[in-house]
């Protein structure tokens, strides 16, 4: 699988098949969405740990491709986060591409320099 050859639907299906194969969740391979969301935070912490205490030069090395070992570790942790996220989306029958498209539209409507929580809540009920 590669980004350019794999759809989000294919990724969601592959993760669902993994759940079935491993016996995770109920008889349909569906795990408790609350537990999956909580597990995502653990994996996100592991991803953040790969950046902990990096000096600016080390971050630049990552950006320049000069630290492939750390980049692989980051990729592995990011895969864990994404797998849980896609499993959650599969279980709740949420269209990831549609949600991202909606969110991009919300963000584009914000004034430049404004992020997240410091804007009025009039845009949409989708916004976190």
C-alpha cells in the first residue's frame, strides 16, 4: 500500500479486517468507540514522545531527511494513531474525506491568524 494507490476506504477496511482477524471487539470486529478514542490519546502521547526534548537542529534534521531512524519511529507511532482513528470512523460509519472537506471549509472561513477555540461558535456544530 502507498498513499497514492490506497483509498481511505481501503485503509478502513484493512483495519477492520485486522480487528476481525485478531478477535478485537465484538463478533463484528467493532470495538467500543470510547475505548478506541481513549487508546488514541495513549498512542498520540507515544508519538509526542518521539519529539520530546529535540533541539531545533534535530527538528531541522528530521525535516531535511537526516534522521531516518527517528522518522521511522514517528511513522510507526503515527500509524498507531491513524489506525485507531480510522477504526473509530469505520465503527461510527463516518466518511473521513467528507469530514475533512467540511473542516477545511470551516478553517478557510476564519480570519488569518485565528485558530481553533478563539472564534465564535456560530460556524457549525461539527467544529470541535
